[in-house]
């Protein structure tokens, strides 16, 4: 921030908290499921945990596939640039 230039740097904890002004980082999954309503759902519902594990695995596969495609796309674009 412009008004902090040339001043003593903020401590690490305070610098992290400054990032929270816009949006707080998400809680870890283990804490998120504990903050669900106990009146409506079981906190450690086996079916829910199983489905979340499947969803997480699917997301990881998609992310890996997207990274693979990004690398392939870079190679294709480099080949096109070399042909020109």
C-alpha cells in the first residue's frame, strides 16, 4: 500500500490479516464439516464423507488433466510460432 512505503514492515501475523480484508481464506475441510448444523445433519455422516472424498478425487483428476492440456497447448503454440 502506498502509505506504508518506506516504513517498518508489518509483522507476519498482521501482514496475513491484511489479506483478509477482501476475503477470508476458507477453513480446512475438517473444521467446515464440524460447523454444520447438528439439528439437520450428522456431523460425521459416512455417506457425506464418502461423497466428498469422491468429489475431491474427481477435482484432482480434472486439475491434472487441465494442467496436462495446458502443457500440450503451450507446445502446440510454440510449434505454430516456429512455423511462422
